[in-house]
C-alpha cells in the first residue's frame, strides 16, 4: 500500500513538473519573440523607420505576458473564400482572400474572427496567413488602427479542428510608428467586444 501511494505521488510530481516545464517554455518563446521584435525596430539595419522617425521613437512596449490570452480556437475552413477589399491607412485598397474562421471563448464570451490570405497569393508567401483585429483597448492602451497576428497554413491540420491563438504575439502595423506605409485596417467583422491586454501596447 505504501509503495502504491509513493508511486502515485511520484507520478503526480512528474506530471506537475511537465506542466510547469511547458508553461515556462511557452513564456520563454513569447519573451524571445518580443525581444526580437523590439530589436528589429531599434536595429538601424532592419528598422522600418526613416531617419527623422528614429529620433522620436521610444521603442516597442508590451502588455505583461498573460496565459489568459493564449486561447484554443475552433477553426472552420472557408471554401471558395471571397476576395475582400481592405481599406488602408493610406486610403488605398489591399485585397485579401477569406481563409477560415476561428471561434473561441474569452472573458466568458464567444468570439469569432476571420483569417485571411493575401491576394493574389505570391508563391513566396503561399503559407502565410493574416489575422487583423481590433478590440476594446484600441486608442487607449493599444494602437487605434488595430493589431495583427501572423499565422501559417501549417498551423491548421486535418486531424484536429483546433488552433492556438496567442495574442501575446499580437503586433502593431508599421503605420503605428511611421507615415510611410500602407497598412490594412481590420474589417468590422474582426472587431472584438473584449479587451486584449496582451501583445504590443501603444503610448504616444
């Protein structure tokens, strides 16, 4: 009996250790992503900013990492997706094709967003997907023009209809920091009625 109890305790500790290890690994991955993004803007060799913009640039800021905003979502592929014209910050039009919808629960509310693919599809970016969204933080603690998540067609598998969305990796379009870009504005169907206090924040 004692041996059985000890075995159960040991098994529980192993499972707890594995769970903790996975959590630490996920946090480390987010931290790495955020450091690389901040460095990308600050590095003179990679920054999308021009010289006069670099002077007043204060760097990229982030909300605290919060596992609440790493959510499992049910995805539904969109067959023969429509080509949608997106208005942009430069008052032009960019076209995107509907790829799938994702549905998830946050703050006890069900939310649905549409994932898009750039159109026409360039061979170099044929696996790249685009999730633009707005939420209740826009214009307050995040950029008023919305934020983006990058996804990949390989994130979707036929074995499961679930995908993980990590809003801790949400980022601002270049237009948040520069007037020299043409950034698509998230469509009305991708406006969330909750706060996403994760990812890149924004303070002028």
